[in-house]
């Protein structure tokens, strides 16, 4: 029996393979997993980008009821995808720290104001791999696990004890009291700066601070955060947009993998496909060369995984899987899925970007879902999106 070769078939299969490879690279819900932190998983760690590198470390674990604090400090090279251990953080007399602030100014990393040695602030010099202690914060304050807001050489902090605002001047190494806050503040909120203004998400309320006039303004109900998380999210600001990832609701056990984008020009939120890693709280983020990264966190298990975000993998330009068919569409009770690309499971995403159904079957029962517009996502074995299509439920 002679083997009959179809060159057209070979070409077609090669194209399918190439397209599948491209999809596995590009269609990953906006997230690309990088090398994990070079040490044990943890939460309430600190992360900061300085120059072409990222830095992360300190933090703690307490899953067994015994507190373990870390002082190690690591450098991440995005070009080589390699972590290198650097000089340990000297705060808390070298015994480890958690809940610290970390920000960049003039190619230095400023780290400190944590839970254990509340007033102490240190400056890390990447060139010399050395730490220098700076002027202590004023007595009686508690800045731990609040969000720093940096404009130029000034970093703004909210005090959890007196609900007051302070500013630290990196150039003069001095602290100044700016006055009371307009509401009872909370820890682990989210914040960013844009056009010399500070924006703060406290629970789901949005506030704006103008340092020139030293005044606060509520952004109102129209700009309220529509997502699930109230606290302990990761956040970063890239490409003129602010991103909030994960976190928990009023209970620390109610965690989410939601990803939200805030546009400071329109003061509106938009949901993106969920975080590709495990849902978590008390994770941290940083920006390196204009790209956002998320590291660590916990859901009871402490993580050391590290993720890079690329918005263009999570927008409407995301390519559909090869020969992905959803029928019937619109549907009322059962949805049948047919896809030539390899996939591990199917997700149904609602209009808020929340995963409301996951299945490993080609037939999904949707009879308990309310009518409306949804999105079908085909998830690969590495948690990447290999295809997506809209679904209408009647």
C-alpha cells in the first residue's frame, strides 16, 4: 500500500501549528509568567523598579500561626529572566520586615515604614549594592501597608493612627505634616499619581488629592470601583492607565482574580480578563521599563511566582482560536463548544470580567445564568487563553 502525501494538507497543518504557537504566546489573558522569586513564597513583601531592573523581598509568612519575617532582597533582570540576591534589608535590625513602602527616586530605591520598625526608612543604591538609613518618620505614626503616592521627589503617606497626611522630600530628607484626611482611611488601599495629582481607591470609593492646593476631592459614584476587591490588591500605573489586580473583599477569605483598568482622563473603569495566576491577596507590584509586574501574595498558601502584564494580550484584539465554534449562540440552556486548538478548560466571563463558570467539558449547562452578554475563553494547559468568542444568553 502506497502512502499518499497531500502537500496541501501538510501546508495546512503547518499553518495550524504555527498559528497555535502564536496564539499560545500572544493570547495569555495579558499575563506572562516569568521566573519565580529566588526564595520562599511570602506576602506583604515589597517591590520596586529601578532603572532596567526590578527589586523585591522582605515580607512574611504566618500560615502556621508562627510569624516568620524575611530580610532578603533580590534583583530581577527582565532581559535574562534571572533573579540575583543582593544585600539584605537592614530594617528591624536585620531581623526582617513586612508591610513596607517601596518607591524609586533618582535611581535609588526607598524602602521602609513597615509594621515592625514603623518609623525607619532606608535607601538602597543599586550601583554599590548598599543601604543607607534616612531620617525617621515623625513619632506616633503608622504608615504600614498603606500606599505611597510619589510625585517628583515627594512621597505622600497616610497615617493609620490619626488619619493624617504626611509628605517626605527625598531631596532634603525631611518630613512635613500636611493635615487631616477627609475620611477614615484604611490600610492596603490602592493609589497612583498622574499629571501631578494623587488618586486613591479606598474600599470602592475614589478620591483625588491636589498637592498644590493640599486639598481632597471625592470623584463620586460614577467613578466608584465596580469590582469585588476592597483591599490588599496589587496595583501599578503603565501607559497612562491604572490597574488593580486581585485582593479580597471585606473578608480576607473572599479573594478574587479580577483585573480592572482605570482611565484617569475619563475617570472610568474597564474590566479585563482575570489574572492568570492563582487568586490571592497581599501581593505586590512594580513597573520595570514601562511594564507592570506582580509578585508573591497569599490565599493561605504563600506564593513566590512572578508575572508580567501586557495589556495588548487582554484586549479585544485577542485573536480567536482556530475553528472555534459555539452553538447555539444565542443560547438558553446548553452550549456546545468545538475547537481545533488544544485546551484544558472553558471559562464563561460576565460583563464585569468575573469568571462565573469553568468546565472541562465540550457541553456547558448555562440554564442558571441570567440573560445577557458573556465571553467564552478557551484556557490552555499553561493558563494561557488560546481563543475567545462572545456568547449571548437569552
